[in-house]
C-alpha cells in the first residue's frame, strides 16, 4: 500500500519568502505529525493533529510556522518570512489513532533558504 | 524538555560482527521506539517496546526496554552491509494514554560497516 508522501521533495526559497509543504498520510491514519530534522540531529517534533484539530503544537518554534489539516487527511505546513535558520528536512509521519506511537514517516521535504 | 542520550555516536565494525547501542534518559518512559534512517529517506520503525523489561526481536535485531524505564538497548547480530545507516531511539513526549503523541528522538548512532 501507499506510504506517507510529501511534496515537494526539495524546495529552495529566498529569505523572507513564504513556503508551503504538503503531506499525504497513509490512508485511514487519523493522527499526523510534523517534525524538522537538521543535519546531524534526530527529528524534532513540531506539531501533531488528531483528525482536523492540532492536538499539540508545542514544538512550533515561533508564530511564523503554522500547519493545517482541514479535512483530516492531507496537511500543509506553512512558513512565513522564511529565515536561513529554517533550512532543514521537514518530515511528516502518520499513525493509526489506536496504534500506540507507531509512527510511519514520509521521505521528507528538504527546505533550503538562501 | 526531556532528552534522550544515545551512545555510541558512531560505530565502525566489520561485516558479520554483532552491534550493541543504547539510549538513556533521566526521565521515565512507558514506551521506547527504535528507528533506522537511510540517506535521503525518512526514519523507518524497527521495534516498539511497551513494557519495562520487555525483550523484542525483529529478525537479527533485538531491543530491550530497561527495567528502570530510563533506558533501552538495541542489538544487531551478524551485521550485513544493508545495516549501514543511522539508528535513532525515540520516546513519547508525554504519556497521554491515548496512543498518539509527538516523539522525542535521540541524536542517533551512525553504523558504518568496513569491508
């Protein structure tokens, strides 16, 4: 079956621009997670959704970061006024609501802010 | 916030050798997870542990949930070239009981196999 997909796979943008990163979870998975991974580090939690609502957004670094999941399936991570420090791989994962913590990851979007 | 400390940072081994790595924390957890990440890919779940003292195997991989609930161990037997990659431990940010929560990851153990 299809896994988690993320688009684009690579995104290069200029400092100050707005970007949107998309995640398509595994069909039937109600929980969706966003992480950010910098070089040489483990993934860092940003936000997770249970259905359409953000159940925990405590990992978002500041108010330039925002995520939505309007229909409880596809999610978009939005970054305003990008900064060079936002450059990283943004990973999305999904899990069955009933499956304890077994999160399945997509390949990530590599964001480069120049 | 909670931190997961993985060791060693990297391992250089010969093909066929056994591998051991661990993950420790000052916090107590009810769940430990082990993931492997290949270059350009997202992490792939290897083993999930839910009970202190639990020992779980997945092929040549065996993981243990430490009895203190503050650590976990991963062993790989008879390593092969495709075992190369970065191994991460992870634990839930909070024990919500609801089965879905963000994860905290360690910094990873890089496994390199020398021919």
